[in-house]
C-alpha cells in the first residue's frame, strides 16, 4: 500500500498514526535505496543519541550504516589504496558511534546483529565494537578512544592486498601462503600512509598480531612494548575470528572460544585484558 509520495517530511504525527494502526514497517522504493542510505549515514550521530528512539532501532541503524560503509570501501575502493573521502566516511562512523557504544545495553542490543559468517568488513566492524566496549572500561579520554577505535576498525585493511584464493582457501595454508598472510599489517599501514592518522591508530593496524611472549608478527614485540589498547584489539580480533564461520574452520560458541584462549593462548594474550573482556561480554549477556 502506498503510504506517501517522496518528498514528504516524516513527522511525529505520522509516527503516531502508524503506531495507532499497528504498522511497524514501511518500505522505500528500491530506486531510492542509495538516497536513504546516504541520509542515515550523514545523520547517524543524531540518530544514535536520540533517546526518544528505541535502542533496538538505533542499534540497527548503526550496524547497517556502518556495515554498508565498510563493505563499500573494502569491496570497491581497495586494494589500490584508501582515498581521503572514503577515509572520512570511516572516521565519521567512529566519531558518531563511540559515545553510543558507551551507553548501557548498547552492546547487548548489537548481539543479534553480529553475523558469524566471516567477511573482512564485518569482522572489522565486530572487532571495533568489542574493542570500544572494552576501551570504555578504562580511564581513556575520548580522543584516545577515537584513535584506537579507528585503528580497530581498520586493523585488517591490509588484507585487501592478499589474494582472495589465499584468504578464502578451504583447508590448511601452506607455509608460503602463511607468510603472505603475515604481510597484511604492513600492507595496511602502507595503504594508509598518506592519511592523517596518529601513531595510536597505526599501532593497531601494524601490531594487532603481536603477542605478549614475543612470538607474534611483524616485529616480535613483547610485554610492555605492546600498548594496552592494541592488546585489546588483538584479543577482540582473536575472539571474533574463533566465533565466526571461516572457510577452514567452524564457528565456536562464545564459551568454547574463551576457554580456548584462556587455556591455550594465555602466553600470547594479556590475561588482565582477557578478564575484562569476559566481564564486558558477560555484562552484555553475550556469553
């Protein structure tokens, strides 16, 4: 049923009328989809902090708008390098969402939207969400959270330089293929070298595969050489990978993944960060 022609301003009276008649969903013409998506992206900050809207609606807007931006940039704009205008879209996502992710119940509201079918752009989104939720439990300023959050969202950007035949390979990788995969942090920094990033952001991209015991890559950093926020991004990266369906491995249940990290990776990750990460997931009813 046609509700209204395009160009009409949607007001609270319209909303009241729809609610009164039990109408929960309205649709737009497919030809206007991009226009609608641009509107949501450009107004995301206002939408997320509008407490008159149900949390579930704001959460859905955040996840869909953010995923759309990440998919657009990752699938179409790379691997030639990230252009400034696409970088600006990503920084806007971070700026508009970090305060929202500090709101009570925002993480639990995001739970149903988190897909466990691994794609690089959704994985980056999930790592960003988990990381920022944990950042908020530390004494970190807004600028720090923004810089490290941006690094979390872009941590795997270098995978755009890795051949898809390797990224999507079913079964174990050869040693040569593993060495190619290990190049993605350096690729990521190279692809963003011309962009206005702070060292905090660069550290997340370059060092998210480093390990506390020094066995990580690309630099073999250990212990205090690895900044705490980067350790958070690293743990979120491991957790989301384990709980996602990948070409070479089935998705684990959250408790199973956390048990594996605790029992088999305790020399690789910061266990104090791990405890805080578990507390955040538990508080969001995601375990």
